[in-house]
C-alpha cells in the first residue's frame, strides 16, 4: 500500500513535470531528480557523480516512475487473480461443508 501511495504521488509529480523533492538531498540541499536503480533511491545530481553512485544505473525520475508503475500494475493484477482463485476455493469449501 505504501509503495502504491508513493508511486501515485511520483506519477502525479512526473505528469506535471515537477522535480521530485521530498525535502531534497540532505547532504547537498539539491533536488532529488535522479533515481539510482542499484540503491533504489532518489539522489541529486551531485550524489549521482559521487563515488558511491558513479557506476550505478540511473534513470530520470519520470522514467523510473513509469517503469515501477508498470511493475506494480503487473504485480497487482497477479495478486487480484490469486485472490479471486482463493475466494473461489473458499466458496467451494463452504458449499461442501453445508
């Protein structure tokens, strides 16, 4: 639920062309407008060039939002199918018990 909430928020910000800023970088007070795929964290452009992230795969915020939103939707569909399957099994068991 928390991941969906974050994805929706990021999606709205990306759709409006806003830079994702949740207080900005605590180290450099720069906007967090790059996503580090290796650390799964938003970073500023200064952190992106640091040794800690230099060799990591990076994405602009709006691309990261789209990528993860697609993954979340796929997982959500899978979970809905699993839920429907389990509800069917539960219903069959309840009928059998009656």
